[in-house]
C-alpha cells in the first residue's frame, strides 16, 4: 500500500502537447468522442486529474496490406489497429472492412469500446481495427488473403491476453476463423482466444451472432418499461439490416412489436401494418435488395426519418442522427445498435424533445458481452448452453441498464452521459491505482 498522497485535482503544470495525428480540425468521429469526454469531465471529481488519458489512444498501428488479386495484379490496402486503453484489461473490439474507414474513425470506435466495456463492467480495455476496402467487390479468396496478411501485420500487438479482435461491419465468423488460424500458424499453436465471434465449431460461443441485437432488444425494452410504453404493437423503425439490425428486428418482432420501416444500403421500405423481418431477410437474400418486398412501400433514403414509430434503432454507421434530422424524429426511444450514430448536437435536440436515447455504449454492448463469455469459455475449454448464455447476457444487460438509469436520474443527465460517468470513473480509477510507469 502506498503512503503517498493521491494526486489532487490540480491543473497540469504544463499544457499537454497535442500529438501531430490529432492536430486536425477534420477528425470526424474522434471529435465527437472528445466532445462526449468534455461533457463528462465535470462529473469525474478528482479523477479528472487523469482525464487526458482518455483523450489519446494508447497505441496506434497503421499497416500496409498488399494482396494478389484474382486478376494477377497486386493491390495495397490501408489497415489499422488502435488500442485506446488497457487500464482495466486487454484491448477488445472488432475489425471493420469498409471503404470509408479512416484513422479518426477507428480511434473513435476504439475509444467507444473502452467506454462500453467499462460501462457494462467487462474486464477489458478498448481497441478497434479496420481495413479501408469495400469487400463487396472482392472474391472469397481475395478476402481471405487480405484477412491473413492484415492479421500477420497486426500480429505484433494482438493476442489472447493483449488485444482480442472480433467481428464488426462487414466481417463475420469466417473472417474470425481466418484470423484465428493465421495467428495460430504464426505462433505455432492453436490459440482460439485470440479472436471472438468465431464459428461455434472453432471455439465460438452459442448465442454470439444474435447477441448484439438481443442486447439492443433488452435495453430498448427496459427503457420502454421505465417510460410506461407497451411492447405489444409498438412500432419499430430499423436502420441497417446487417447482423445487428436484423437480429434486433427479429427479436422485437417475436416479442410482439411491429417493424414499420427498414432501411439498408440497398434501399428503404415501410409498412404501417408491419414487416415480417424473416420474410424481409429471405427477400434480401434472393433479390439482393430490400425494396419491392410484397406488402411494403418504397421510401427515399431521407423519408426514413419521417416514419412514425415508438422506437427507432439506428444500426448502421456513425453520424446518422445529426442537427439536420434530429428535429424530425418522432420516436420516443432511440436505441443505438450502431456505434456513434448520434452527434452531440443531435443528442441535445433529442433531449429537448423528450426522446430517450439508449446510447451505443450500453445498447450494443451485448455483442462484446458474449464475446467475453466466448473468451472465458475458450480459456477454460468448457462450453455453456445457449440458454445459459442468453440468460447471463439478459441479466447483465438489465442490471447495467438499471444502474445507468439510476445515475442518469440522480445527476439529471442523459443515459449517454450517465454511461460515460460510470465508465470513465472505472477506467480512471484503474489508471490511478496502477500509477504511472516508470
Ligand atoms: N464490434 C462489436 C462492437 O462494436 C463487438 C466487439 C467485440 O465483440 O469485441 O461492440
């Protein structure tokens, strides 16, 4: 036990120099994250001494990913792995394949993982990775070579006890299988715990694929309960029909809610009578697009925001609810399946209009929660049943919701600020207790 006094909430003696890669006015999602940290700082008390820790990632790796294309040429892609914080445990977070991936985006996503993991009290820090590529234009073989080369390049920093990747936008269990195999080949032993979201036959967890959507449902339903809104017949609009939006739509539908609109990259459909998400998924698989589903009408992309619903689930990408459209939202509850879909300016507008936002760092934490279960199962080589996984997930999400709701009521703040208060306090407490090395 140290006898030294703990640091007081004093101003740093020297201003913090801003690292060159942060010194830009066009930082996109990272600027949004910094604004969220600014908002929480007054609530951190003496721990705000350490707040600068949250404002810069611990470690950033930018890698070149060259691959042979099927046409015999070589293509180079830009890859990233960012470890935002490891105060509470190894870095943890997904890998995204998308043409718009930037360093600023991956930095923000890694920071949101730090906050998310701490908000629901998983023993992890935060990390994220990405490759700047539109995977739709590439064959399975090309994607496998891309994944294997990327995994080798980031092999310097990942590992079951260091940094554990997982699926995110446009990556899936097959990609995780390639990552696990590549890491294992490079280290000379099969190491299932290096990634989560693997196929069940390779050490993956039952319940992982629907886990994020299930968490969206559980936290959304808890919010509705607090607001006295019935689930039966509630109208739900979903943006994004990938792993998260699709599962959330199915689970809300199964619970008696009505899916009145779906938007994805291929189009927007609506039906006041309700869309069956199972049929919609079949239709998308066979026709390649969501529009022209029998019984639905086609809307323009922008008209999606005018659909009347009780619950709105942005489950696509960042920056969807902005100052430009937040005033049009008619839902009473927004449940963020995506990471970073709402800008701080939109948060303010929604709050003024009495819309409850269940923030990403809580609402979509179901995925990483079951990733944690998977990692624990891999370490112990003992696997749980799907019923056990779902019950544990639901209990953890309900308890996290209840404690963040209580904090938001006590301080009179939004659920997002409450989640940041709880999470940043946990991260900075760990930071303070560990102390600065050397
Ligand atoms: N990509 C997911 C997220 O944003 C899951 C991360 C994980 O399971 O590590 O939370």
